[in-house]
């Protein structure tokens, strides 16, 4: 072992996938992490309800960059509905895990996906997600209280 981060995290941190912007994005979401002030912006391009392309820009820590990269990989090719099921846990697991004190960084990725989809839905249907009452309330369980694994 060479530190707290998995090889996958290091890989996505040093060569993140899908970095940048999409000029013709159908949805753009920007979220900030109140815990640290880091910011993530996510762009999605949607065709026939499928996310055909996505980019991100993250001003944040290494774990935030790695999780953004993995999150964009995970939602690309998925339907909007499926992408909404991508949780911060799924992103962290796909990266081979994150140190507990960095799990909050993966929440930023989940929220950025939701914010981008929310923007897309508002533009196309006039009605966005009810983000406040999302089914992902477990977000806030990741305070460092030493509960799960
Ligand atoms: Fe801010 Fe990781 S420390 S997102």
C-alpha cells in the first residue's frame, strides 16, 4: 500500500476522463461542497433520453477530481433515469473505495449529476427534480462519525 488512495483513484486523479465543457450541453449543474468550498460543474448532452456525452470541471481536491471523472464515465451511455440512480457510494466503489474522510467529496459528484439532470429536465419538461426531497437522503450520513464500514 502506498497511501490512502486506491490505484483507480490515483489513475482518475492524474488522468481524469471527460474534463472540460460542452458548448451544446442540454444540462449544466454546478454544486459546491459546504464542507470544504470545492466546486464541481457538470455538463450533459442528452439524446432520446440517453446521456450521450458529458464533461466536468472541478475546482477541488484530488478525490473530487477522481470522483467527477468516474461519475462522468458511469453516466455516459445511461438513460437519464439510470443516471439518477448513480449514488456517491457507487462512484466511490467504482474507484475501489475512498478514505472515510474523503467520502464527502464523492457526494459532490452525485449532486453534480443530479444538478445537471435537474437543469436538463427544467429545460425540456419545465419541471426539475425535487432535489430537496431526493431519495438520496443518506448523503448526510457520511459525516465522520465512524458508523459504516
Ligand atoms: Fe473538497 Fe474533497 S476536500 S471535495
